[in-house]
């Protein structure tokens, strides 16, 4: 198997949250922050897996054998998830484990931000093993797969998974709009798997009706040339998903007194990042005063 360095980019989902699971066109944003994987041949008898956080602090250190993977001999949730991924690799390509390796990962973003600590890991492992990353995702964590697509993109793109096939189309966000877009972290991580479970309980006909409108909005946003048009599209999208999920919009539930722009949830509602539009950086001080201090401008975070 290959040794060397592998790298995958993080992600944000601007449109199509939830409904992307049912074939909606989603507008995805690959991030400038990601995760690396270093693979070296080991001089020992056991595999080692060492993971570092974005602050360079050691997060996890695991020694294991192939038997541990196949018999699910895990000691923590981290090991459980890691062995789940590696077991699928073994099923697809058992000779990947004919030699012993030292694996080292390095995150460039906080693991609680929801930027793709799992998807970048899966994509990196798939690259190392030369297997299909979507298959690895489907047989481990599950999900729409847009985050796997984002791991190797360097431009916004429309993502659609329809009838088992993946479609991507590179698009652009107008340069005139980008200076007014900011990403604010809500100081809490959202469990996307639980969010998906709740979404699946919604009637299929209601979901499909929403998809038609979301598809139009996703395309319209890539053609918008001014902030007001862009904001109208985001607001319409937020209203549709709010009605579909029967969840109050984040602008109303957390930031009702923010008047300088609009706020849109990203990904699973209730945590991670939101998109904020603002006339200037001074308007963003509104969030800092409320102790939301992790804030990125569009160009700082997104390609």
C-alpha cells in the first residue's frame, strides 16, 4: 500500500440541508481548513494511530492489530468509529494490512466546529487505500456524501445524489457578495446523525415538495450579482426548511435583535456555524458582544 501524505478539505453546506438526502440540489462550500493523514511503515508489530487537534495537542493515541479491527475490540467511542472505517477497508482490500503502519492525523480546525472531522478522515483513508470514498462513507457513517465531494474541491459546487449517482457542478459566488458574508460558530456542536433521524420521520410527499423549491434556490444563488438578491434567496430557503422541520429559524430563536442583515442555518440546525450577512465588520461585533467569538469572513474560510 501507499505511504505518504494525504489531505482533505473541510466543508460547509449553504443550501439543501436535510433534503440533499432525498436528491435535492445542494450548494456546497469547500473550506480552506481540512485534515491531513500521514502514513509511514512501522518498525513495530502493532499499528499505531495518533491524532492531533488543531492546536497541535495530542487528541488520541491508539495501538491496535487487525484482529482488534475485525473483532471490534475497541476501548472508546473514537476506537469504535476508527475500527468501523478500517474494517470496511479490510473488507474491500484486505492486502492493505499486509504491512504494519503508523498513521498520524492533524486537524486544522476545531473538531467541534462541524467542518468535517469525520468526512476528511474517511476521504483521506480512502485515498490511502485507493478505494471509493463514497462506499466507505455509506458503509460507516452514512449521509448524503456532499462532504466527501467537498474534500477534493477548490470551488463552490452544486451537489446532487440522485438514483444512486453523484453529480457535481462547479459554480461561483459573485465576488461583489463575498465581502458581506460571515460565518459565526454557535458555540455548540450539532449531532448530524440524530438530526437526520428526525428528518426521516417527516412524510415523503412533504419532503419532495420542498425539494423542488430548494433546487431553484440553489441555482438562483449562484447567479445572484447583488447582496439583496442573495439574501432573498437565503431567506426563502430558511423559511422552507423551517416549515418542513417545524423548527424556529435561528434568527428568531437566538438573534431576533440583529437588524444589519440575515442569518441562515448551515447543515444540521441548532449548532455548528450559521451564515451571517453584514454591511461591514462592525456589524459583526453584535455577535462578539454575545460571546460568539469564532467568526470567519467568507474569504478567510471558503475557497
